[in-house]
C-alpha cells in the first residue's frame, strides 16, 4: 500500500520519526503481506499538537458542517468497500465473504447511524434559567484492536467527529492495512487538517504515549482487560476520561422451553463467528443437566460442518486466527481444558487436516465443563465452545453472572415473556434474546471488567461530550 510506511498527521502523509519497520503477516500464509513503521513518542507528540491546534475551530463548527463531513466520508467509504474488505481479509484472515458483509459493512453502518444520531442529538436544552449544553470533550486518543478493525475504528472516529472532537488514532499494529484505507478515505473527504490524525505503533510505545500525554483529554480503548487496566493507570496522572470496551466471557442460557436443537446450532455458530475472535461471542453454552449429552451431539454435528480454509475462498466459513501468538495461546487453553477434565467433544489441539500452513484452529467443543475450569473462566478468543450444565433456572443465572466480565449475554426460550424476565437478571451491557440480529443502533459496552462507557449511535456520541451548566442563562 502506498502509504504503509507513513503516518497521517495534520492533513498530510508524513515520514515517521520512529524507524522500527515491522512486517504485517498474512495469517493464512504466515508470510509478510506489507510493512509498517512503529511510531514513537515524538510521532505521538506531533499528532497531538496537530489535533490540539485544530480543536478551537472544529469544536465550534456547526452541526451542519460536521454532518457534511460525515456524509462525504460515507459516500467515499461506500465506493471503497471492496478495498476495505480485501485489506481486512488480508491482514486478519477474515473469509472474504464475511469481510464484505460483516467487517467492511460495519464501518458503513456506523457512519450511517452516526449521521442519523447527529441530526437529532440534543446539544442544548434550557431548564428554567439554566442552559445545559454539551460540548466536545477535547483531543481524543483512540486505540483500536485487530479483530473488528472497521467496526471499532468507525464507532470511535465517527462520534468523535460528530461531537466536534479532534483525535489521534492508533490502530492495531497487527492489522493496520484497513486503517490506512480509512485514513485515505478521510483525506479524500476533506476532513480539516489536524482533526483526524493516525500514528501506527504498539501499545507499550504509542499507546502509552497517548495515555500519558497531557494534551489528550480522553482515551477510548478497545482491547483486552489487561490493556485497559494499564491505560487507565497511565491516564490517571492527568485525570483524563478513560472509555473502555474490553474482554468478555459471555453466557448463552438455553432454557428448557427453547427449541433446543435450533438454540444449540445457533449457539455454536455464534461462538464461531469471526473465527471466535469477538469479545461478545457466546462462548459459555448453558444447558439443562439432563440434556448435556444431546447438546454435545448437536454441537459436534454443527462444529464439524464448518468449512475451514483459505480466506480468499467464497465458501470459507472459518479462516485462520490472526497471529502465531494468538494461535499458540488458543492451543494452550485447549490443552488446559483437556488436562482439567472437560470432555473434548470435537476438535482439539493442532491444525485441521490439510491446513498445515496458516494459523488455523480446529473448531472445538468441550462438554461437561465445570464453571471453575479455565476454559469457562478465561477469554479464549478462538473457535472454542464450552458447554456447562445447570440444575434449574436460578442455577443457570448464577453461573451466567459468575464472571468478572459483563459485556454480553444470550437467552434462548420459546416464551418471550420468560426470556425477558431472565434477560433483566443478567449482569451484562447487552443481552440478546433468541438470536435477534445485532444492530449498530443499540448501545454497546459492558459491566465489570468488560469496561465502562458505551459505543454506537447516540450513546457513543454522548460519551464524547462534556456537560456544562450555564446558570442564569434564561433569566
């Protein structure tokens, strides 16, 4: 890519100050597909200075000005959706069909939703003689992951732009190619210089420099809980706002009145979506104890039907996981499940037959998993499902809530009113009933160690503003 060895700062593609060049690895071939430069604290400072200088004008721009910019971005994004899909498929191994209809689509959907939200967002409201006004929080540092690159980049950049903030984006160094395409889109759309800046780099250098920088007013991070804790500690010295979307270990309760076969099959498919690399994946499948054997048989049948293969094939359902590090971690956790006595229903360690090259993981199901086992407690981030037995509904709810996380939860029932009652008792930021379609119109974020704050639509926009009360305004 023409700008892969450059950063986007103050409306221009520039040569980095950092000099450390790394390969971007195609996880399907285990070979380099591009290169990027890792930035340093000097690069971050230059980008923050540009964002800080641009803030006074952009923060006072009108709603109409910001809508016009977002609409131009959307128009160009639609034209470049195939470029985006190809970049995502190459950098993270997403099957090309999924890269088009989910990964690339998500960026477009967030732009459309933010445009709609901005049109009606209430920035000013008068309460007696008090004006309650919502103003942009300031210069924002945006740190995004590799598993849903456009989903996470756009659901931070779009509300920041809509609120009137300026920003510095640090995309994942593992999957940076889609971010380069996105920066090209914003450049073509004429986003004013300094409003959007992008610096490639890793967490310990660029991420840390953003979190520490005194002229950054807010950090918005999507990543592991470990990374979220580190960023929050670094940000504490300057008391900046820290917005986090972190890990998850989401329960999926199949109630006795559910269509059992359909619920199990959907549960497996949901867990394996994006090769299991989603923080809200339903990785803990909770079933009545007397139906464990039936659940394992159905899960095995479904898991074994998945087509694992090259991301370039239109028929592939599961591509590789993103990196050798991730592959090795998943292998270790699968082995841990075996060692701790869970029943290996299908899959296991090693690569699928015929896929010796590439970071491919065998679609794996564990049955009779005990709630205290490692595969029930830790986020695996691969196509690994744990089936857990419960004795009654109260027991199921206790198991579901027995986690430090709280990003998502799922309920399956033939009785909607029954499902609604259970959903209200689950400690999670999102609860899905009976496989309802995911939507960018719903707020997204978690309880506990899954983070704080919310993304998507008007809730995401609200997290990028400060609230000011002007008393005596209406007197």
